[in-house]
């Protein structure tokens, strides 16, 4: 009997610590209090929450647009005002609606509809040579012209992006984009004499009127240079669609089951903004000649910063 009593006490002594540990685990699962576990759940999970639900969202942000193209001339011209068309930049808004589909743990697909305004501009000064009116010797007189252009467009776009979660809140996206031009690309040009004698003038304005102009302006829908209409060699047009690839990073902030998501992205163009344009560089005609000039390989890339709001369905 004493042996059975001793065995009973020994068995109870071995099982009591395990029972106590089990009770502790119930009260503090994984060694954390109930409040700590609730806090962990509120700040973790996939893009669509811990349940893997489909989510929808709206997004608004700002583009920093970077335009660039190549210029080829039949012979070189130094310090040409037309080199303003080698590049351009501008800031413009965009917005999107999207739906996010979870795939597996840590991966998903975002499908987006995009309303995207684009704008870019540039200014450059260059040498010019003027012939005074009624000068029988046709002596070139040096001056400096300033050319400024600005272009704006509105695109409707779609994107299909792979989402890759890194940790609980950080994620990356990458995928193709397609933009369709809505309406026309509007371009404004201004050419002004900024240095030179007061009796030096541009003889024709962009409307074809003859006179004595220190500044000329126009609005056009062609991907042209600063060329005057009396010598218009333009053969190009803006493309109605563009393909690109987008890569970005974002961070999810849970606000009572609504996700606030700041994002930063780079949109790289795979197709050109416009077709090739062949014109002439006329502004040093009286001193260095007027080479034929081809504008080509026009590209429009963008850096984007946005804020999105997401909701689980």
C-alpha cells in the first residue's frame, strides 16, 4: 500500500508542472498576453488581411515625368535652340481604381484602371543670325533666341501587377502597363529674341503673318520642333498608345480594417510617345546653314508617388 501511495505522489509530482504550463499557455499563448496578440493581428497579415480576402482600392498621386529623345542632323550645328527637344520634365496628377487578388501566402495580383495626366516642358537658349531689313549686303547679325515648349496629354491606362509581400507590411509590385491616348497631345511653343540689337526681328510669326516680331507663339498638336510654318517639314504624329513596365514599393498601414498605403513607383516606357519627325533647323540659316533634322526615339518615363485606400470585400 505504501508503494502504491508513493507511486501516486510521484506521478502527481511529474504531471503538475505540465498542467501548470498548459494553463499558462492558455492565458499567454506563445508567451504573449491577449493584448499583445490582438496588437500583432492588427498590424500583420497579407495585403488583403489575414483571411486572404479580395480587396478593392482607390489611389491618387503625382507623376514626375521625364521626356527624352534623339536628334540627328545632316550636319552639326553648335548651340542650337532646337536642342531643347532633347529632353523635358514636368509634374502632373494621376488616379486609379484597383482590385487585389491573393494567390498564395505572400503573393497576389493587382489589376488597375488608371486615369493619367502627363505634362513635360523645356527651355533653351541658342545662337541665331538675323539679316536687317533693306540691308543689300545681307550681313548676318548675331543674336540669341530662347525657345520654350510645353506638352500635355491625358491617357487612360490598365496595369496587371504581381504583388510580393516582404514581412507583414512592406511589399513590392512589378508588371506591364498599357496607356491609350485620350484626345490630342497639346503643345505650346514660344520663341523670343533675348539678346541682340533692337532693330533685329523675326520676320514671320507662327500664323504666317509677315512683320517685325521679337516674340512668336503657337499651339499645335504635332510633335514638331520650333520650325516656322513657311518651312514646315514635319512628318510625325503622336502615338495613340504606349506600352510600359512598372516597378514599385509600398507600405501597408492598418486603420481599423482600412489599409492606408503610401507607394513609390517607376514607370518605364517600352514604346515611343511619337513617330519620327523630319524637319530643318533654320535658326542659324544666315550664318551656319540649315541642316535637316530628325527627331526620333521619343520616350516618356515617370516616377510616381501615391496614397491608396483599400477595403476587404
